[in-house]
């Protein structure tokens, strides 16, 4: 979602006469678009600020920080990083050009943050895209779930859905430009069209009718998925067979503390229904270890869930407190070393599961959207199940080809293009 926001901002700058610099030393403006979901992401942004400070001292570079971290820390950023020229919250991205013009006409630093109430007009300005085959399409912003560990509702605001026609117009234009795949983005896509039952399913049906080669989406909240969505995924020709469904924990106690509004048995039932309806589909997830109050027994429940469900892959993170969230008031009672140990254990189990699941695809065919050649001369692409596939043979970029799988790795598959 942040990548799409960065594309949108860059597109507006390009349409107003700005040009991209070949390296930071030759730039007059640097914008850091931040994520505040995890401490690690913030730390990377702050490290980048330190690097840019040296360039600023040499050539007067203007430095702007925007995105979630700006809204999370506000004026504290200007205090901690006095060389920052601008701190703009997500709500200010719509006025980006105006804010930047003010920066260059003034020698004063600027702070402009606030509650996000509207929604970006993603169809306006220069429609810059980093990739040429797959395009990100934001369908909504904000979140209403208030999971206790998550900062998004506080920095991105409440859920706001884009008008369906705006989304369809954007995808029509992408198809005309030759794009083969769209990824529909939202913090919780299942609640698209707030108050409109099955609004997301109806949107999928209309996007499917456009005829673009492939449709993906993320992220889904387990409490909001129903059988109708799973059936739509099966029946709609262009919707991919991949579901990213964050579990976060296998412990009912921890799920309650996280305010996830489901328990493990609910999640297991949902996974079972998904695999019955879409037997060739893949399922991926997010896991947090070391959440406040997570005992050894609670952690073992998460390991049980990993072994029981057998996800195709999983993003596994160590808990880190986030400002303004409910969990920030909890006692962070799982020590750093214990978090690291639990993280390594969970990762090790998941790696073994991922490898074994990929082994099952050897000597089978997968339909792969070929994206580009890698350094070894293989075409790199993705299957409908979102597996990364490296394919040997003759083809064109941007086409879907059947690939016979002959090798499995933890994070990818290899095979031969079937002529």
C-alpha cells in the first residue's frame, strides 16, 4: 500500500515538472514515505534520514518525511531531527505539491499532520507506475478494526472506500496500457463499501468483467470473510487462487488481547472451507510472536496452528510496541531474547512446511505470468497461487505460460516452459 502511495506522489511530482535524480547527491528534494506498522520499518527510515543529513550539509538538499510515522510522532520528529524540512502526514499527501512549493519559498521547517478524512484521487495527475505488467490499485484507505497492536486506524483514519466507477476506470486504463495483472489493496478489503453487504464481491465481479488477465487482492480479515467470497474466487475467471489471511496468533487468549474478534477454531473452519472450495489454492498469513502476555503455552498454540494449517508461506514478526495503540499500555513482558528465540523457532517450522508444500508441485504444471528474465536467463514470474517461479525456455514477457515444475526451493519453484 505504501508502494502505491509512493507511485502516486511521484506521479504528481513528475506531472508538475519535477524530474527524478540519478542519485541522492544530485537531488534537490528527498521524500521518505514511511510505514509505522513495525519498529523495524521506522528504524530504517530514521537511518535513511541520517544518511541524507550528510548530503543536505553538502548541497542544501530539502528533506521531507511523510506517511504513517509523520502522523505518529508529529512535532517530535522536528525536535529529534532538526534538519528535517517538512513533516507531512498521510492526510497531507493530497496537497503535496503545494506543501513542497511552500518549502522552497521559505527557510522554515513545516509540520502538517492531521486526521485523514477524504480519500486520494488516484486517477488524477501523472499515473506513474514502477512496474509494467502488474499494477497496484488502492480500493480503500484506513481501518475500523482497532487491533490492539496496530497503529493504522490512528494514523490513516477510519475506513473510506473509493467509488466503484473510479476503480473500474483506473483498471480499464491499465488494461489499455497493456497491464496484465492488478492487485487490489486495502487494509481490510472485505469491508469495501462500508455498510454494503458483499460490496467487495460485487467489486470483484465488475473488475473480472473488464477482462484483465489476473486479479489479486490483499489484505483480508478473517472475521469478515464468508463462503460467498470463497465461491466468487472459484467462479470468477480472472481472480487468482491465493488468499492472504493474517492469523497473528494460535492462542485464543492472545487473539482476544489483540482484539482480533475470532478464535482459532473459527480460523480453522475458514481454512477448511477455502481448501474444499479451492483445492489448488494457496494460503499465506502473518504471525506475531512475543505479544504481551504470550506464555510458553500460548506460543505453542501458534506452533500448533502452523503445523495444523500448513501455510504455503508466512510473514513472522517479533512484537514491537507501537505508539497510540492499546497494546502500548500493556506490560511488554516477553524479553527481547525470548522474542528472538520464538521467532527463529516459528520461522524454522514454517520453512520446512513451505519446502514440503512446494515439493508437491514437482512434475506438475502451473500457469505462470512471466514478468522478466533473471540473471541466470530464467523468466521470473508468478503462478495464480502467488508462487514465484523461474522458468527456462522461449517466451515473451507479460504472457501466461504453462510451466512444468522440476525443482522446489523454500521460496520458489523452477521449471521448463511448455511450448
